[in-house]
C-alpha cells in the first residue's frame, strides 16, 4: 500500500526537472515564435487567425515537448506543428468564401517555406560575413554593390587586377564554405 502511494506522488526532483523543462520550452518558444508567426501570416488571412493557430500550436508543442530531442532544430519542429495546425484551422473555415482552394493553400504554404529557407540563408550569410575582419567584410560588400566596376576597385586598392581578383575569390570561397557548413548543420539538426 505504501509503495503505490509513493508511485502516485511526484518526487521533488521530478518537479524541479519539470520546472526546468518548462523554462527551456518557454525560452525556445519565445526565441522561435516570431519566425513561426511570420510563416503563419503567409498562410492565414488575419493576425487574429495567426494568434489562434500559434496558441494551439504552442499548446501541442508543450504537450509533445517530451518527444522533442534537445539539440535538434526547435524552430523547424514548431514550424511543422504550426503548419499542420494552420491547415486544420483553414479546414474549419472552409465554408467561408474568402478561403482559398486546397491547391492555392499548398502553393502559399510552399512559398512561405521557401521564404523561410531564404531567411535562414540570409541569416547564415550575415553570420559568416561577421566572421570576416572589418576590412575583408567591407571589401566583399563593396565588390557586390550595384554599379561597382571591379577593375576600378583593383586600381584604387593599389593591387594588380589579377591579385585583386584572387583576394576577392578567396573571400568568396571563405564565405561560401561558412554558409554551406551552417546550412548543412541546420539540415542535419532538422533531419534528426
């Protein structure tokens, strides 16, 4: 009898870990909610609809948080839940003449996902440019500015055109390798 009552009572260590788990969840939710809201706004007609769906998606994410593997992409996981909730929400509103047909929703959803991927690429590019020295970053930005003639930049830098092109090519390769690595890590985290 005493054993069954012990099994029913939560241990203090369990309460503490549940509290910590809640804090981790809230922190991750707050970090990723703006991106999920932006994604949902592309799928839903109003901000009120977005609020309803994000609330439901957050509740589902909390209920399933035990299934989430730490170290993986929480944002991608929450985004997937939100997408399914948006589709469910849209089905509930399907009688309204303002709601798009299924194929239009899929196109909008795919476009919103594509914008999310572009957003991540831009974030990774900003991160990788930030890893360059100030002088290198200024050079790579100047080279890619509209209307710039690289031959003139080479001349004003005091380097030969060939040496200037080599410098720019090395910087491009460095940034590309960094972005590629960040995208690979992101894909690896989403896939796990």
